[in-house]
C-alpha cells in the first residue's frame, strides 16, 4: 500500500545556523541541512536480527565501536554499546517510518534530526584547526576514514565523523550551535 | 664600547646582516636576529639590568637560560606590558622595548637601596618577628608598605589585550628538550617509525651544542644539531616544537606544554600569543639537560658575576663577551673550558681560581692559576671591578665566571611526587624512585654530564621506548663524539666571611639566612623554604636550591641526601594565567544555549536570564513599563484572564523505550507508571538513594513501550546520567533505552482559560482536543498548521487550563509566531520565567527552591506519591525515623499579616515572642513573589507540622538582611484549591 504523503507544512523550517558557510584559504566550513538522523537502540537479544536487517536494508555491516559504515546516501554510526545513529537524506514525512520498516522491530527508534547542528569541515587545514578544540587523535592511524566518535569541544558534546581524508562532519547540539560554530571558526582563524 | 666579538674571530649563531633596534630603559641599542635580549644587552656592554627583591642590590645577567634569577624585565608597553620576563629567554625583535623593575628613581640610583644598609635587620623571618602588633596594622599598613618596597614587576592593571589558545596533541614518543640527548633520541625514535614530538624551550634547538665548541660526527656540534633538525623536519612523523616548554608531567603520559607563538614578533596580529598544549604521549623521554650552579662567597651578586657555562653560551652562540678581562672561579673541569672559549672569542683571562689542588687542564697563556684558592670578596658597586682571593690578593676583572658543577634538571621526574636520589660522583641529585608512567630520562638530566654519554643515552632511551611500543628500533648508531673532562668536587661556599654571600639571588637569601633559620629550629627543607623564601618566585630556586641544602646540611651536620630536597611541582617555568584560561574569557567563558524562540523573543524586547547555559526570556517589557514588576504582573494576570505563551523547551526531555520501559520507570519514580494508560501523562517524583527528593516532572506514555519524560531544566543532564547508571548498572537485565530529546523538540506552554480556543486554531481539525476528547493529563501526537508533526500535552504548571505543545525544533520559530498571530483575538501574551514563577507559587508547585536536596516527599506534602506496593530507588532510606518524624517540616503557604509587608526567601520562621536564634528555628521560606492576583506578597516555605497549623501566625525573621514580619500560615494553593480551572 502506498504511503500517504504528508501535506507540505506551512510552518517554515529554520536550520540551526541559517545555512552558514565560510572559506579559509581552501578549507571550507559549511552547515549541512537536508539530512535526517535517527537513533537506533538495539532491542535486548535482537543483536543478530538487527545486523541481518541492516545488511538486508542497506547492504552494510553493523559498524564496530568507533566506526561508521556507509553505503550510498546513508551512514550508520556506532555511538554507544547497542546504540547506533543513522544519517540519511531527509525523506518526505516522518523519518522514522522508512527506518522502522527496515529494522522491523529489532531496534527502538528516536528521531534526532532536529537535535543537532551539522557542520562539514573540509580541506587541508581541517585537522590543524580541530587540533585546537578536539581532544581526539585524528592521525589517520587512530582515526581513519569512516571513524566516528563522541567527544567534547569547548564544553560542547560533539559527534565527529571522518567522511574522507580531509573531510569531517561535526554534529553538536542545536541550542548551542552558535557557540559551537564560533569555536570552530576561531580555531580556523587561530591556525591561519 | 662593543662587547660583540668580531665575525673574523667568532661568527656565532646570529645573523649579523639583520640588525634589530631595541631599547632598554630608554637607551636605544641594536642587536641581531638570533639574539636574546640578554645577549644583545651583553653585546652592548650593559651590566646592570635590575635591582634585587629585598635589598635593592644592583644586579646583572647571571645565566643564559630559563633559570635566570636576576635579569627580570618588563617587556613592551601599556596594556601589552609583561612584567618579570627573563631577558635570557626573551627573543630579540625589532622595536622591542624593555624596562628594568623594582627601583625608585633611575636604575643606577635606586632610592630604596637604603634597604641594603638596613640589611642586618632584614634577615629571614624579619617581617614575622617585627610587625606583630597592632594586629590590624598588618593588612592596612605593614603589608602594603612592604609589598611596594619589595618585589618584582607590576602588571599594567589593564585587561590583557592578547588572545590565547589551547590544543591537544598526540604522539608515540614525546622528547622533552632538543639538546644532544634529545636530538639523538628524537632521531632514533623517528627512524624507528614512531610518531614523535620534540619540544624545546629555545627558539634555536640544539641546547648546549649551540653553546659549546665540541664536535659531533666530525663537525661542530651546532652544525650537527642543525643537520639533525633538518632531517627531523623532513620526516612526516615528527613534530618539532620550538619555543615550547613542557612545564608539567601529569597522569598517564599527559604533559602540559606552553608554546610561545608571537612573543618574538613586534605584533601578534590578532593571533594567539601563546598556545597551551595538552600532549598525550605513550612514552616520554626527558632530555631536559642540567643547570649550572653557583658557589656562595661574599658579595657574589654583583653585575658581571655570571655562571661559567653562560659566559660560554654568550661567547660561542651569540659572539657576545660578558667581560673583556675574565676571572674564573671553579670547583670542576668546566671552568677551565671556559678559559679556552673566552680567549677564542677575544677575551683575556685574568685568573683561574680552582678550589682543587691539581690543575686538570692546560690554561690559556697569560692566565694566572690559583689552585686551592677561593674568592673571599668582590668590589664594584654597579659592575664588578675586582675580586679578592682568600690569600688577600686582589685581581682587577670585569667578569667573574663561576662554576659550582651541574644539577640535572630532574623537575619533571618529580611531578608525581617522585624523589630524586643523590649521586656522589657528580655531587648532584639525579632522577630516582618511581618516574611518571612511560617516562625515561636521558643525557644530562639523568646525570650523564658529558657529550658522548648524552648522545648514546638519548639513542638508547629512544630504542627502548620504541621497542616498548612495538616498533623495531632502527639499526642506526648514535652520532659519535668524545667525552670531555668533567671531574668535579663538592665545594658549595666560601666560609668564614662576615659579609653576605648570596644563595638565592632572586629572593635575596644569604648563607646567613639559612644558618639563622636552622638556629631558629627549622629542620625540614620545606620549612627552610617557607621561612627564608629560598626557591620561591619565578625561578623556583633553579640555581639556588642545592646551595641552600648544602649549607643547611652542613649546619645540621647531616649529608645533603639526608637533608633532602623540597618537592618539585608544575609549572617548570612560569605560565601566564591568560594561557591557562585560553579562550574562556568574557562572553565566551561558557557556551550559550538558545531556545528556538530566542530570535522572536529578542525582536519583542525580552529581557533574558541565564539558566545554566540557557538564556531564557525573563519578561517582555512593553512600551511604558518602567519596572520589571509591571511587566511580570501584567503577564501573570494575562494568563489567568485569557491566555499566555511561554517557551519551556529548556526542560529536559528523555525518550524512554523498550519492553521494560514501564518497569524501569516504576523503579525510578516513587509512584507507578506501569499503570499509566497510553495517551496519558503522570506527574512523577524521583528520590536519591538516601531518600531525599531528587527531581520531579511529568512523564507521558505515547505507546506501550514508549515514554517521554520531562525533567527540570537544571537537572536535565543529571537525571539522564542517573537513569543511564540505573539502566547499565542496577537493571542491566531490562530492555530499556534512553536518549535525550531535549534538543529535538521546541516546546511551548499555552496557558489560560482561552488556551484551548487558541490551540483549536492551529491543531489539525481531525484531532479532538475538547475537554472530553482530550481531558486534563492527556497527551497525544497531533499535527499543527496543516501537517507539521507535533506532540500535545494537557498539563498545567500555572493552575489554569493549559497545554504544552511541541514541534520539531526547526519549526519552533514559526510556531511561536503562528501562535501569537492565532491568539491575537484573545490578546495572547508571551510570558517569561518570572511570571512562570509567580503562577507556580500562586498554585503551590515546588521547584528547585523546594527540591533542594534536603527535603523528602513528606516534607513536600507528597508522601502519598510514594507507592507502598512496589520498590523504588530511595524508598527504604526515605523511611528513616528522623525523616518520618511527626515534627517534620511541611510545605505550606505564607501571607503577610500586613498585606504591605515584604517577604524574603531565606527568612526563618520562629514563634511570636521568641528570640531570632537558631534554637527557636521552625523552618524557612523557600520562594516568594508578589501575587498580582491577590495583590500582596505570598510565599512558600517549610515549617514544622505546617499542615496542622493553617491559620496560625508566626514571625518570618531574616536577621541577616534586617527584615522581620508576621506571616499567616496558609494552604500552599493560593488559587483554585479544588483544581477546577485546570480540569475545565
């Protein structure tokens, strides 16, 4: 049965950072919008079924601690024992529906799409800038492409994902997005 | 007169083609790129650079490194001025302005030098003994006068205009110090494949290789250093950090380091001046070198008296002569090397005085040799003119190079309370006992004071460290070099003089002070340090401590190791407070959290209040309102009259899911949630393990296995953390999962008799929100404004008919605007946290003021909420005898007998006629407000047996703020006691 399409909302959506982008001699910092984020908590005893459901739905293996797995437009991120976050292109309507269908009762889902500001930091100076606020070792030997970790930068919780060698996705709480943006911008300025 | 050696005889490691202009006390001079301020001053013939701490004695440059006790200057001007900078580590730049410190009048004629004449009185403990009475004079008179007369530089008093930053670094092997041992270690570690950080406090790595004339690998040491540096720089796995002092060794291989980024530039150009690094290392090799120590003898503090190794540094590295006619006083072979180097740089040697009997090396031609000799006095007021030997002979000289041997820089090995051990072969303390985890020590820092040994030890330590980390050590050999002559003797001071011999130049501590302190009963070195101030201030006694210990040991008839050392603590060298603060200044001290209606509230002139990191609208003043109470009263009345809107996004929201979610909540809350029907909300109370109330809030059931809990704003994180603890540790068998949804939803309270009418205009028509269809304490998923997903809760904090409506955060801004628009007909009023507080006090709801960690459910009148049918965290402890006493305080309301009287929270209740003393205390007022509804102030508070005393009059006394008034005990529900409004 075809899903009923939700009518277009007349309430205007506002992104946490108003679509901020800035350039720093070849390195860019830009707010990412249009992605949905869903948390998945694996139901006790359903670990194998969950992994099978994930494999079936997206052709990926459940990532080990500290890593994410990606295929096409989706990325599944390990965030805690038994907990993952799925990042995907925002679907029409409730983002939980397609995920719910995919995991078919093996995990408990919560929509987190509006919980974070998402910033993408890309370019040759990205790692130098992060060195000023990020306590993690971002050397490729310890934080390879697709590595993901939760950490704290300037008192703010951050979910950090290495998308490519010099491309990072940073998720931090929506309410403090401006403070977080300033922390990253200051780091870029200070290391220029 | 220039004291710079001509390039033809000594090139030095300076760039003679680049001249830099600088000034000292207004005198314009020039130096070269590669100079320190100290080397440039020496090259310009400046001897006098400052006045001593206590006696205002003329002082000159004493060392060539970070151990400098004398040459403290103020760099730069105005708000940028930086006092107490060691000239010996200040890198020269064009336009540098430096001033001397601690004198009244010009440096060469300091009026406070009168203190020196009073010196017989100003011995150790003088202040403590003298300024005893009257007691009050110490703070008001004595201390300010003493402080202004004694001391170091002064701060500008202006805000620091520079910025600072912090950062995090990671490596396999951290090498601390880039002298021969450090370079050798870093090279071997990097060649073995490890990720290496090599940090050195100097701007030119190489350490003593740049200061001495030895050869390494068949080339001058400084050249080998430069070539090694070049190789290290070319390796991707090496991070070379110059101008970086590793100042502290912390737990588990974490080191603190301060990198000076722009101190050597005329302007920071908006960039951070210094960066404070936290370095995570797996292994560390300490190659911090050694510090030369002086010998104490009468008047050993005159400008022109310098450590021998430092005169070599100035001569060899900077081509700057500390004197033209140099005398050497030594107890070891190093002194002799000084003679050769100084002659090579163009100086003349007046004499070599060695306390030992047999000359170890050949002296340069023309130098008088005095074996078994000692210096008994010196002459020259503002600069050294002569020295007098014990045999009475006087020698004319303008520089006295003193060497008392070398102390390994063991400091970082002791930062975790390690105690160094005495090594009699070099008469010095060496690292001993337990070192910080992962630390090795190599080179002079370990007591290996000769070149070949340093190179070999660095290499060996790096191989061992690499191996420990699973690397295969490179098969390369340490760079070859010879070991120089290094015999030494234990000779600390020239005794039996009536004149003062300085031990600690920075704090003006003399051999007499040490002996006096011993005579007065100070036996521990730590006490000696406090009593005499030896080893305090910016140099932390780097050149002084061992001398003081030796003299104390002698006085007490003990050995030096028996006497022991004072504890070494971070930082190794001074760190500016600004660097420790980093970016955490002003409005960036902490991050700010904003609600989704923040922009809208700002547009409407809201006054904001900080609630944790949140900024919340406190009230919305309207044109013409001059007092905050006018706005708050209006907002509160508007809610009770029609409808108001308040952003309640800041309350914690926790998504609880799982097959055991209901069971889990039963264990957490005092009341039962497993019986809560889907589509309903219940107020819940959580206890601490000790039975006190922890937090309260409402929890809504959206599905059989899905609850949404709200917490107070203040406890959002704490409650979540506690629930995670319960989930992971107390109930690991339960299938229950938690995630914060605070940020996901923008939530607004819509409160007042017209709230339903307002909501009917935005909530989709397919949702029945009539009183029957959506009664008090209902909840459900709805849509608003033609399709936006929303959650609706019928809950009330104000006592009115009220709802809370939540939409995904992205729609929060649009929703508040839409609600205001839809509510225009009802004169909808936005209200802030103050009106929210008034409304909840009028209704008698508890908040953080009442849930302060000292109150139980019984105290709060909520004892019926503690279910007896099931267990919950804190239930047993809540039943403790003292907590269920009939005499317990109860939450009740209070009204002033005279409606005009003001109430204050924090006031204590006493019976009428009783004195306002602790014994008569019956309870306290927790919350007060002006109730525009009742047109009087009202309060909530706890009073003994309050529930049985309604109608009684007591005194609310606040002796602290001088207010006392009569209050009547009333029900805490000031409005609508039957709760008809919120159910209507």
